[in-house]
């Protein structure tokens, strides 16, 4: 698994960059695991659930008894590295934009309410 490109962290502070790498490490998918899921459990669509393609995963589950998803799973095992790289790139973009948006919300401190001073009037 390769670390994400620095393009996603350009212009971030060290704290934001550390936050990005922590979130990316948690969310990214492993290519080898995706290949194994497609080759060994492709009949049940596990590789689609792994990439959060729930619709295709359910379709594979519905037709697993025909054997067609098993054949498709073996074929898709060759395409899994590219699909996982694409998924990881989209995840990195999403995390980067969320961190930038969160930091922009916190860029300006909330306005302080005006202080009202009690005026004292001389006793008459």
C-alpha cells in the first residue's frame, strides 16, 4: 500500500496533515485483500462490499447459486488493484476536502458579544 500523494495535503498545516494521514490510514483499502476477496469469495460479491458497492454485492448474492458471479469474480480479480487505487484516491480527496472545510469553519473565531456596561446614575 502506497502512501497518498502530497497533492492532497498541499497547503495544510502540520496538524491538518497528521489528521489527514490518520484518517486516510483508517479508511484506505488494501489491494492484496481486494484481489483475494475477488478470487476466493467473488461468488458472494464480497469484493464489492469491500469497496462499498453494496448494490453489486447484493446482486452477486442473489445469483451466487448460478456460478456466474464466481466466474466474474475471477475475472474481476485482475481489475481489483486499479479499482482499489481509484477508491483510495477518491477517499483521499474526500478526507482532504472535509479537513479543509472544517478548518475554514474554525478559521474565524466566533464574534464576541458586545459588552454592555451598566451606567450608574447619581442618586438625586
